[in-house]
C-alpha cells in the first residue's frame, strides 16, 4: 500500500466503458512525516476522497479487489481515507 495525499483529479470524457462513472485522483506519495515524495499515481477513487486528504492506495492486482474496481482495467485504487498515523520512532 501507498500512503499519499490527493493533489488533484483527472478528467476523462472518453474511457473504457468499464470505467464510466469512475473518479480518477492524482495521489502524491508521502513519507511517514507527511512530506511529499516525487512519486505519484493516478488512482480510481472507491471511498469518496477529496483534494488534500491523506489516503491509502492499493496497487497491482489488489487494486481490482474493491466493489467499485472488481474486474476492471485498474492498477491503482484509493481504498481508505487516513484519520491518523500512530508511529513509534526509535
């Protein structure tokens, strides 16, 4: 899974018919201090996330395991909105 921040969305009026109605979000990867990394992913939103929210993204075959993405041509899905991280640093 990837910890990330929603920084925008992708609008696509023409897409595979299996993706009609899907919302695409641009998610920038974060480190454990919530600092943005260079990596980003475009992911289908399955939880109603919005810009600025911290989210968890599943990628690969796991991205096709949600109700919204099952058997669809998806490689990344926002599948959780993060409320809080509890981290013990040594």
